[in-house]
C-alpha cells in the first residue's frame, strides 16, 4: 500500500514545471509525549538513559507533530503507524 502512495506522489513529468516536485511529511499525526518517546527508545536499545531535567529553553518546541493534511488530500493515504511499532 505505501509503495502505491509513493508512486502517486512522484506525479508529474519534471519538464512540465519549474518546480515539479513537492515534499510531503509522512509521519503519524498523533502527539507523543517526549518522556514516552524516550522510554520507547530506551526499551528498544535495552538501556536506561541519564536524564538531566532543565527549565524549558527558548528554542524548545512545546508541541510537535506531523502535519499530513496535504499528503492525505493529494494521495488519500493517512499514516497511522503507532510509535511503539514504527520506532
């Protein structure tokens, strides 16, 4: 299924436009808690990381998720792989 959608994204003939390509985010659009994400990585690697908790920094991203609406609109494909499975 994912291969079909990759082929659909390739789309137009490159000579048909000055900018014939578009980049799509193909991530699951579900929010994942950072500590949960770190826990999954630790489990997969079989280690416990050393964490140093600090105040939020000016450059820290408060919310981050994959915005996939363009991908869904163009291909009809909605990514839904769970973070536990698609690490």
